[in-house]
């Protein structure tokens, strides 16, 4: 990150794990990541679901990636997640 780039910490605390997005050349946003604030959407109906930290660890350990992992809600009658 360049010295002239402004960093906005939305929760006002030191970052441990966070998601960041570069808005433009001057602004970057960092949002702290807490284990109970990780969500995805069902691959069929779009329903929002919470993702458990253990599930994220399983994706990483199995050498999969986040983009290639799709979650499905119980209402769609499909397995909770499917990897490509």
C-alpha cells in the first residue's frame, strides 16, 4: 500500500484478519473479519447462509479455492456445499 493511500478501519481496532477493497487510487477499505460474520449465498436460490470457520479451514486444507466452492441451502435439497 502506498504511503499516500488512506486506510479506513470501519470498526476502529487493529486488524487481525480482514477483507480489503481498493475503491480507487487514494482509498482502500479494510473490514475486520470475525468468525461469526462470514456469509455466502445459496448457489440455487441466493439465500444468505453463515459459513463456519471449520468449513473455511476444510476448503483450504483440501487445496480447493473459495471461487470453486458453492454452498446450497437445505431448502434447495442439495448438499450444503459442492466443489468443482
